[in-house]
C-alpha cells in the first residue's frame, strides 16, 4: 500500500508540474503579444520625432525600417499583425513605404 501511495503522490506531483508548465507557456505567449504591442506603440509614438530627426527620406526610412525589422525579428509568429500595425501607423501620417529598387 505504501508503494501505491508513493506512486499516486508522484503522479499528482507530475500532473501539477505539467499544469504549471502549461500555464507558463500561455503566460509567455501572452507576454510576447503584450511586448510586441508595446514595441509597436512605442514606435508609433516616436514616429513624428523620427521624421523631424531624419531630414532626408532615405535616412528616415533606414531608421524606421531598422526599428520595424527589429520588432518583426523578435516576434516572427506575429508578422501579419506587425505588418498591419506598421502600415496603419504610416498611413495615418500619409506615408507609404517606398518600393525596393529592383
């Protein structure tokens, strides 16, 4: 009977550990979404300052694309969301990403 009690205790402990791991995975995914949103919000709030700081178009786009690409690289599972937010923030200022040269 002691062996059965030990096995049951071990099984319960394993189940609890598994549940905790699952909760951590969900929390991590949520944090990732929150971090991505915060990064995009920060980029959007700094957009006018970036335009003022970079007097020529090429310099602005280099800086902006570098920031946007860093956000994309940090959250590869959220590219559609990131690209939509970036397009919306630029459109809000009447900006369009220039097409890359062939």
